[in-house]
C-alpha cells in the first residue's frame, strides 16, 4: 500500500466528477478523473490525493476512485484514495485523519472511455494538420488566391476574410463533430462524461488555440487561427457544440516564390514575384487597394509571368510582364 501525504508539488487539473453506484454513507465510492504533467508514479499518486481531498465532492471520509492521466503521453494510472479517522472518536483524544492512496488496475470501461477521448483529440489534430482546400468550402466570394484575403479593413478583401471565416466555422464544426461522435459511438452512454473529460484534458494540455491552413488553386495558402477550440457532448454521444473563433492571419499568406505578401503600400517598393497569373492578378488588385496602380497586358491570364513594383514620386506602380517563351507556352 502506498501512503502519500497531501502536498502540492505540481499542477493538476480535475476535469470531471462522476458518481457510480456503490455502498451507502461514508463508504459510497465516487469516481473522478484528473490530469497532470506527471513524470513518476509518486506524482500520479499525489495528484490522485489532491483530486480527492481538494476538489468537490471533497473526500471527507470514505473512499474515492481516481483516474489520473498525462494527456501528452496518454499514460493513465488508477487509484483508490481512502480517508479514515484513526484512534478514538473524531476530534477527541490522540486520533488523526489518515489518507492512503492505493494503486489499482482500474475499470476497463472507464479506461477505454478515457482513451477514446484522447483518440478523438488526436484524430481532430490530424485533420487540422491536413488543412483544407478552398474548393471543399462552399464560399460565395471569389477567392482564387490567399492574396485575396490580404488587405485593408472595409474593402472587398475584408469581406472575403469574413466569408471564409463564416463558412470555415460551419465546415469544421460538421467535420469535427463527425470525428468525435465516431469515437463516442463506441462508449457506453453512462461513460460519455469520461470521454468528454479526456477530450477536455487533451485540449487543455495542448492549449485551446489551434491553426489550420487553407490552400488555393494557385498553390498559395494562408493560416486561420482557431481560438478557444471546445467540444461539448450530449448524454447520447452527440455533439451539442463545437466552439472556436476563426480568424484569418493575413501575415501568413505565402506560396511558391512568395514567402510573404506585402501588408502595406510601402512593402511593395522593390517587390517582385514570378509565378501564377492568378497570383499576379491578386497581387495587382492588392496594390490598387493600397492606392497604387497596376498594369497588365496581352490578356495572359493563363500564363506564368513576373510582377514588379516600384515607388515613383511617392506613388506605387506595379507591372506584370511576360517573356516570348512564356506567351508561346501559354498559346500551346
């Protein structure tokens, strides 16, 4: 039997409390889950005691079953925490309260539910890392390039950003709901709170903010920050809500030969780019939004070309040009 004093050595997070049928009175057994950055068995045990004594429902006397997880490694250790008065009647004589923490194998169903929550989080993270192509989104705005999302507020590009954020929110809510409910389908309804707890642990451990990259047909891409990502399940395993605040990060726009998109008129000075005509058109439109001029000749939208800018008498001028070889390639 392992006996651990109640001390605070490191952070832990209590994420859920669930009562299971057991005896009555002080022998009634409560089940809790908690998380920690534990690196040793003793730290897992201390976290179990902290969860029992330091969080509601507080273990005054009797036992609680505690499941402690490290969300990063997905290691789970299970304990029975017992608190009892040793000696004469409580508060009288030389008696004292004794707390013991005993490792147990744990309920397989509870462990499976926790692992399902961690697996759901992993699957969502994989989907986030994979990104989304703009063609998969039903956006009414004409957004052919990541460059079409860069520019001043109150202009067409700011409307593009809002349109993308709104559509992306609905798309990801549906997509990630399907992922999480797929794991919830395999968990008994009475243990869905445990799955929810593990999912919350993982979100808290990694941090509530995520990013996803949106890709475009001209091979440009842009990052969208998903702030405060949260999932909420109902009692049957369905998703009540997938909550997050999407925000386009204009400074992240990039593509082949385009490490950064100018964010202001002054950044166009001396700027050059060679590549897709779609990208060039979007860069030209952006230059105009910043008060510059853009010249594009010979109706070569299907060709790769070059885009160059200069500032003359404090006025921005940008021009697209194409070589004879490029025009011949386009014609063929």
